[in-house]
């Protein structure tokens, strides 16, 4: 085994892991619009906020949205958009009193659409792996990818 390759691979994986952890911890603080953390800390009523979550149930003038980051918060969204329970919603809107949001922009992803994206991605990964190993093979003695002839 080549110790330099193992060390380089380990260092690269450690750097990637640390960048992923950093993004997970700090992406919400660097967003353009306040989201769940800002709403929980100082409730910026009247400002534009970005929320994502799943639809609990429709009501007469919109729907109820369970926050994706804090499952205890349920927003009353005022919108003319037609949604079904368990749809995933991302919205930009004006925060009102008592966790009410008047939506300005909304993106709805149906449950069936999300499952289709996962299925399509899994199928693409299988095809990619098949094509990759058609042209390449892995040598376990030297830990190298070798081009097939």
C-alpha cells in the first residue's frame, strides 16, 4: 500500500467533512432572509422571511405549514396556492403576528414528485456506476483505478 495516497485521501476526506459540518452549522446565519433561527430568537414581525416545511392541512385562506427545521412550529400561511397534505413547500413571505405568513413567492413540491426525483437519481447512479466500471477497474493491491483495454 502506498502510504502517501492513503494520507492524501484521508486529508481530503477530513477537509470535505469539515466543510460539510461548517455549512450545516452556519448556512442559516448567512442567508439573505431570516429563517427559523431568527424567528425563534427575535421574531422579526413585518419582515420578509424564508421558510420551508411540509403542509399539515389546507384551510380556507391558505394552509398550515410545519417548519422543517423546528417541528414544534406550525405556520398559518395565507396563500392562494393549492396544496395537499405532506407536500413540501418553500416560501418567501411577510411574517405577521402569531406565526402567520403572507406568502409572496412559493414553491410546492408534491410528494409524488419528490419520490420520482429520488427514483430517477438512484437509477442514474446505477447507470453511471455500470458505465464507470465498464471502462475502469479497481486494483486492491495498489489502490488504483486502472483503465480497461
